[in-house]
C-alpha cells in the first residue's frame, strides 16, 4: 500500500476528471468526494471505484455536464431529474436541497430519478448531520440479490443511510441490504481475504466466506435473511414512486447500472420539544452503549460511524492508504 497526502489524491483525480470534460469546479468537487471516502477508510467506494467511474464516463453512461433539473414541487417534497449526471454530484446537490427545504418546513424530501451511482452513501449522511440535520436516504440499484429462498437476481441491495447529528461526531449508519456490500466483497477478493462471516452462496449452493465465490454466483445473503430482502423491495418501491423514476426491475433491463432512483430526507431535529438537547440525548445513549461488556470472542460496542473519525485523523497524519496498482491505473488515466 502507498500512503499519500490527501491533497495529492484530490489533485490527481481532479486532473483526470478535467480531461474527461468536467469543469474545474465540478471536477474538484467530485474528486474531493472520492478522496474523502478513501480518507475515511472506505476504499471500495473511493479510489477503487474511481476507474470504473471513468470507464462509465467514457462509455457515455455518465454525462459530465448534466445538472439536476426540478420536475415537481409539493411543499416540503420535491422531485428532481438527475439527467444521468455524475451520481456523487447529484446526491450532494439533493442533500443540500433537502436541508434547505427542512430549514423552511422542518422536513425536506428530495426524490431524485434518472441519476447514477452515488458512490459512498454515508457521504450524504455526514453532510446533513454536520449541518445539524437528521437524515434518511437510500438508493435502488441494478438487480444484484435474489429474493430469500431463490437463486434469481430480482432485488437490489439498495443501501440505506440514517444519520443523527451530534456536534462533530454524529451517528451515521450506512448499510446495504446484503450482508456485505459488493464493494467490500470486491476489495477483499482483490486482496485474497475471506469475509469474517458467511456472506452468500457458492456455486454448489453452500454458504461461504469466500467473496470471490459469491461475486461469481451473484447470491449474497440479504441482511436479516428474508427481512433484508423485504426491506430491499420496499425501499426500491418507495424510491421509484416518490421520484417517478425506474425500479430495480427496469434498471436491470437497461444494461449497465444507470438511471437510478434515490430519496434524500433531511429533518430539522433541533425543533424537537424534548427536555434535553439532541446532542445530550445521543451522547447519553452512546455512553450506555459503551458500557456493554464485550463477549470473550467479541469486541467493544461501537455506534455506527464511530471508527470514521479515528481512521480519518490517522490517515491525515500518516497518509491515505492507497492500493499501488489502483493508483498507477488512475495516474495513467490522466495522461
């Protein structure tokens, strides 16, 4: 692994995106999102994902100049068309717009259709929470997970993000509806490592910790078995109906994953009328969580997003870890 300064990564990615037709401002914004994801230790949706993003731009799947366009407004709920623009830029905009609506109405809902992969969904939970807003967001995907008890891909693993503000250290849940995200499985497979727990089925229909075997069969375990499969389906239906966009079924009929439907909900939680501040309530729950006694083969309890701040600070101090092969591929793209 290489350990690179954060600014060097942003500069290199910006140069590649400018060469693809991004304006300098939009190139730097998108590059920063990729770099921050890598900084936070999520390589699967950071630099490891960047070459695939570049290939989608070159293939015309992503329109680098497209910006979201409003379709309809219903008070605190708006529908927007992403016009197949860069998914991380569209999602950042949609989150900002949801926050603006929440400032006015206490809650803001932006339903976005016809957009592209948003990369790390947790990015938008952090964006809202650091602005002082609670956040719920999700996306549908191409069919990449079988319904419980079947072998046919019909569901997306539709990531769900929930964030609650707390000063500089919010609670941010970022989870796919599969036990392990495809990005994590791809990263572990690349390194020849096993999953910590069975994550899906191999070609013989046996549960396995081998991520490569699961990637080959496209049979990941839904989170919570049938419960995760059911949640994946309702998230897909809500995203498509709220945005007026495509369902997972329709996205799967269109070849490479694109034209996704997403929902961004911001809540001005500071308006709650409880006797304690939001930060005090969240901190009290976290303190109680930390008092849990670890099992002999377990580990201390952590709240969602807790490790991010530590990883972020370590990587700023010592350099951001980057796979050398991935970095060389990215550098060659800017030539």
